C-alpha cells in the first residue's frame, strides 16, 4: 500500500525525516517559491496553485487528486499541525507508516479529534468569525445541486463540534469521491459570490468553507473512520485565540481567526 501524506507549507520549515511517507508540498508555489525550497510544488501538472490566497491548503489537495496517481492512500497535514501517536509536540512522535497502516486495517479514513465549541454551533461560530453570505450561498448550492446532502449540511451546522483543519488520511477511492464533490461545490460557490472587497483574511473563504464541508460529506456517505490525536508545533497563542473568540461572541465580528 503506497501511502502519501502531504505536508502543506507556504515556506521552508523543518519537515518529517521520512520523505517517502510525508511529502512536503509548497502551496501557492506560483507565488511562494524561493530558491532552496526543495518541496513538491502545487503548480506542477494540473493545478489551482494561483487560487491559494482563496483556497488555502486545498491547492495541495487538488494537486494530489489530479497528479498523485500512484498513491493508494492520500492524506494532508500542515507544517505545524500533525497527527500524533501520543500526547506530544515533538515531530518525532507523529504517526509512522506502521501506525497509519494499523489504523486503516478497519477504516477508510483517519480524521483529527473533533474541535468542540460548546457555547456555539458550527454555524454560529462561522458567522461570528466570517462573512455569512458564502455559507448561506453554500447551502443554496447544496439544496439545488446536491439535494441529497442538504439534511447532512443542516445537521453539521447545528452541531457544536467538527473535524477541522482539512486534515485527513483517506484511501484513494474515498479521497477521489470526496474531492469530486468538494471541488464541485466550491467551484459553484466561486461563481456565486464576489470576494473582490473581502479583506485578505476573508478572501480565504473557500478554505474556511471547506473545513465544514468535510463533515457534511462524512455525515452523508458514512465511511468508516478512526479519530486521531493532533497537535500543533510551535507557539499556539491560546490566550489570543480565546480573547478573539469571546470578542466575536459578544458582537465584534472582525477579529483575527487564524494565528
């Protein structure tokens, strides 16, 4: 079983030693490439690298979908956020090939433990942090183009937790089906909203929306999955995140959401 876990990065950063398993990929390479960065570029082959300011790490997922033909399993993590085998923030403790193989014996998908919001639903958390129109338009697209997903969309929006960060490891058939649906929805959304006046942060809208769409797809298609610990390397800025979460909750919508 050929397993490739992409490590999305927009700059040079310490990477896992096992490059046969963990494939560093430079997202937005059309903008971000600099001499000395020896990562796979997301502007190679069929790609949407130029959309990275709006699609975030999805440009890596798209690249893998269209170009990584020899992989039986495809995953995505981030240069500072990985799946871990135990409570640790040491890159040496991220999932090994053997760990992944063991988790996939009885499952088609590996997902991060859910992020819990407790006092907010997924819908309210999103609209307190971002422009609401794209999410409202996404529901309309699903209602019109993928009506069999509408109930799942509404269920996920009403929950108080979700698998976030666009992190996953999927067997190839599941990955292909997910990508076909995801990029179909986002492609339609691109045509329906005008982001020309969005801030740089808000312009990343398609990446933000996709984080919620993963659970919509999981809810509807019900693949077998295992949840796994995730950790963030480096400074986590927990106090800043809590502060802006509260600020948004009491009505000041335009605070920082990503650090």
